[in-house]
């Protein structure tokens, strides 16, 4: 499938052909700007990523009243979390359903939701991506299943994922399950998801908390800065360990070479 042309207001003008991750997510549509380019080569990655699941959504279906209200309620907390992530250099990844339109990309989805005046318009307007964010097309409920997300998170050296969006009792739950199975530390802020009903919302949070060991602390109480500091500290310790190991191996090789020369 050829990549559709990207709108100029989202493009960063960089050459995507040499982007190390472009080939891994080429099938998802034209990628947004890569925030782990040259600017992040000289600093340790934060180790945390924010995953926005299906927030670009027309919500145009029968019996959508509760979902639309719940989605509107989650929008401000998610926007606040996004602002904090951008301030800390935490990558933001849009994991969006294609709603059966396999030749679409994130910009076409945004155009549909906003320009066609759908029930999800206000949410999309407030949470639409900028040029430094990532977009992964997900064909099924989980953001991990059949998508480039695992490759992207590995490239970003992510160990902790914060999952927000909708629906909490379906796609968020499936994504949290797959994150848990892949040994990610997983957070699902309770004020940043929308579900089909209050009962299913509470049941999903309880299941994620008890079974998947998911942290469901509300976004307003989440110590995001602490998570980033801890990952940065571990990255520094890992780097020091690698340098020590390389130095030890180098000394051993020199010793072996000198011994061979003597004998």
C-alpha cells in the first residue's frame, strides 16, 4: 500500500527515507515527525511513552450518549497529561483504529472527525497531534496486535507505558493486557479513559489493577516527573555498567595478546 500524501501543516520537512524506524511503521501510513531524531542522540531517552488509543474517533453510532459524555470528560485530563509529557520530552504515540479504511492516515481521520461535524469533533480538536508525535495504525482492539507499536517502543527504549483513550472496557483493557504480557510497567489513569457504561468502566479498572498490576492513579496525582527521573537514573547506571564491561573486556584482550607475544 502506498503512503498517502501528508498535509503540509503536519509535516516537518525531514527526509523520512533514512528514518531508522520508518521501514518498521511504513504500512501505518505516512509517519508524523520523528522526535527521536538528531535532537535525542546525545541524551538518554525518558523511558516512558504516552499511548493515546482511539482518541481520534467520530463516535457516530447508535446509543453513543454515555460514551460521548465520558469521552468529553476525559479530554481535559488527557490534554493536561500531554502537555506535561511534551515538557519532559516523553514521546506521544497515537494508536488509532482505521475504522475499516485501510488507505487512510491520521490526517484523513482527523479531517473526517472534525470537518464532517461528528460527535467526536470536540475531542479530536483538543487532542489532535502535532508534528513531533507518532501515529500507529492498529487493525484490532489492542494497540500492540498487528501494529508497529512494539518496534517503535523498542526503538524509543520505552519501559513504561501510560495508556489513555477509549474504550476503557475494550481497547484500553486489551492494550493494557498486551503491555503486561510484554513486561511493560503499565499505567492507566482512571480519569483519562472513557468506557461504554459506568459499570464496565469500574470493572475494567478493577481488572487491570488486580490482574494486570496496572497503576490506575488519576492523572492529577501521577508523579510523571518521578517516573522520568527514575528511568533517566537507570539509563545512566546501565551506561556506566556497559562502559565498565567494555573496559574490562578490553583489558582482558590486551592481557591475552601480551601473553601470546611473550610465549
